[in-house]
C-alpha cells in the first residue's frame, strides 16, 4: 500500500503540470472569432479535448454563459458535460497523439509554459493538438474543457501506476524471504553484533580523539652515507643517521594553519680535510636531513608558525624556527622540500642560498595582483622580516635590535609553465661573529648550512650589513620535464676596516618527474656554492663547483628510497685539495 502511495506521489507532478498549463490558457487573451459584439462571451469555439486516446478535437460548443457564478448547475449536469466532451473527443477527426512538443508549429521554447507542456506531451502522453499541427496555447477554455483534459491525464496516471505496481512482491516472495531469514539467522545475528561493536568503538574514538582541529603529519628519515676523496675520505667513516619531524597542523577556521613541529635527530655533516691534513671549515656538501638535527636525538620544537589569509593577502607569523622559504616561492620544483626527505640531497641544490640568510621569528605577507603577471608585470609581491634572536631581551638583541633579515620578492608567473622571481634581502649582523648563511643561527653562532668559509664568515669585531640580490626561475616545457635555476650576489659591508667582501652563487637543475614510475623523480643539479675571492686572511680563490644527481624511487604512498651522489670540486675554494664525493642512500617515511 505504501508503495502504491509512493508511486502516486511520484506521478502527481503531472496533475500540477496540467493545472498550470490549462489555467494559463484560461486567463490568456481570448482571440476574437468574429466581428460581432459578443458581450456574453459566447462563440463557436475550437476546444482542446483529451480522452483515453489523448487527443485534442474541434467541436461546436454550446452557447453557454461563462459567467458561471450567476448560473447554478447541479453535480449530475456537470458530470454529464464532462463525459460529453470526452466522448466527443473520441469521435472527432483529431490529430493522433504527438510524441514531441516540437510537432506543434505554434509552440516555441521561449514560451513560459513550454516545459510543462513538454512534460505532459513527451513524458505522460496525455496531451495532443489540433489537426493542423497547432496547440493554440493562447486560446481560452471553459471549465468543462479543463475538467475533461484533467480527467484524461488522471486516467493516464492511473495506467502508469497500474503498470508500475504490476510487478510488486508476491506472497510467495515474502515466504521465501522469511525462510531465508530463518535459515541464516545465526549469521545475521553475528553480523548485527559486529556492527554494534564497530559503532561502540567509533563512539569511543570520537569521545577520546586527540583533537577535532589538529592532525599529525610526520616524516622519518633513515640515511646511510659516506664521503670519499683524499684526506677527507680517510678522516670520515660510513654513517647511519636519522631525523624525525612531527608536525601538528591545527586549523581553527578551515583556511588557517598553525604548525607546531617537533624534531629530533643525530645527523652531522662530514668533516672535510685539506691535503695538509688541516680541517676545512666549510658547509659544502651539507645534506638536508643534517639541518636542524639535535645531534643526540633529543626532542625540541624547531618550528612554530601560523598561516592565515587576511582578505586576498596571505599572512605568515613565525614564533621560532621561521625561514624565508616557509612563505616565499623559491621556484625550484622537485629539488626543494623544505629540507625534508623527498627533494634534493643537499641544502645547496634544494634552494637558492639567498633564502638561507637569517631566520627565526617574524612575519611576512604575500600580496597578489588581480591582473595576473607577465615578463614585465608581477603577479604578486612578498615581503618578510625574520629576527634571529627575537626572544633575547639583552643588549643588541631582541626583535628589532638584534640580527635580522628583511626580504622583498616580486613574483612573475607567465602562464602555468614559467615562473620567475626577483629577490632582495637586507640583513643586519651584529658584532661578535657569525655566518651569512646561518639560517637564523644568530649572533656568534657557528651554524652554517651552505657555502664556503670565505663566503660565510662575518667580522667578530664589528657589525656588518648585507645586501643580497637574486633571480630564480623555473620552466616546465612538459609534465615530464622541469628546468630550474638561480643566481645570487651578496654585498657585505662591515663597519670595521677590511670587513667588506662580495660573494656569488649560481646553480641549474633538471628534473624528470614520473621517471620510470609515477611518483619517481630523477634530478641532476650543478652549480657553484657561495664563494668569495680575495678575502684577507683566507686561502683559496678557486670556484667550488657542486654536482649532484639523485633518483627518488617511490615504493608506496608513504615510503620513498633515494640513492644519490654529490661531487665537490676544489673544496674550500682550493684546487689543491682533492675532490670530495659523497654517496647517500636515503629512505623517507611519511605519515
């Protein structure tokens, strides 16, 4: 019974369609039939009629005063009139049932009731037309005509309901279902118990989940590495190093993200030695998993930052561990992975050294331009400020008085294949020593992550300021090839005598994504790590070239294995030193 009621409800729109359609005709402008003054609105009318054959016919309508408010008609007379119109519809020579509303020459898709008429004709098949292939939708009709048309469509509805319910379930089917239920009662009870257990466990998890706003993104790196070449090879052994990062990502609005990252590791860079057996104080060949290592696997918060959109502007706020590549485009796809385990092996190949100047706490804004970009018009502007010792209230320290690096970058996006950036970084480095590419190590820090000793070392007696300029570009001629590169120039002005120097760096990389398998990457990178010539007190004026090749093999969505080689020429900017070759097998787990 409920199934029959449902079928009736499903087909009931036809009743509404007929009502709308014929009501519109009833209030439409009446077409004059003759030149006589017909004050009582009686005329010889061509009436659209419907019957079981679903046709419209032409008939001689009796002259009935249509102001039926003043005329009293009993129920029997009304029924007789309706039946008479329906009977006449069967006996007249009318147009056969049309199958498409397009067969009506006077019906246009722009007519306001077109969809209703189309449904009645093509879906329900209870409306036809006149013998001359017209519908005459603007013609008036009487209530009898309306009742006859509605009656025909209701008959059609009953036919459809009868057809739809002809194949309903029988008593034999119900008996079969009951027998099957009894036969598999044990299995059904077991299944019901399992469902109840799953629901209980789900409720428990929902009640005791860590957070509704926070998710955990983790990365663990296992790396086996060694270095070969002359005294450097003899001074180092094969190592097995690790680093783990656990990033708690919290969103409060769905558009913002708070990163609270915990890190631990035991990775150290290799010690390079010159031909005289003296250590070379250089950061050449430093690998990404060796950055931010706590040496003894102690856990610390190495990054705390918040990203939030402010209107069209993307804002970035770092409380600790902020670096410029956190918020600005480095244009080095497939090589950069934020010093993670799925990009290049070395810190040099992962991004331009200009982004390694300074770091710590601060803020940044990326402002888009709605008109888009080109070679001569930037698509966005990024500005940022990071202070290395923002938490220290001491003299020549803090957010504004200590070491800092302020960045400005114009980003040019030409289509979706070419990206170019022009970068400027101004840094202040207080007296007490330190390194230019210190990644926010701060005053007196021994931390350096890229480049030679000559390019890094700052004056210990007086403060210095640096002005660095860089160009970064990435070109993707196809989905299987990416070419990227950078060049940077650094002008350091010391406030003491002989403290001024200049440094250069450049590199070019070619990446083949999905090489051999989807998710794999073959990368080749070459360039010169940051170097400086003719600095008093430093030995070596050769260019330290860096060549690197790696192949990231994707084992699964969460595991990748990356074998790679780094070849360093003229370590310490001296061709007298033997070349160094670093071999690494890196395995990265992400979760």
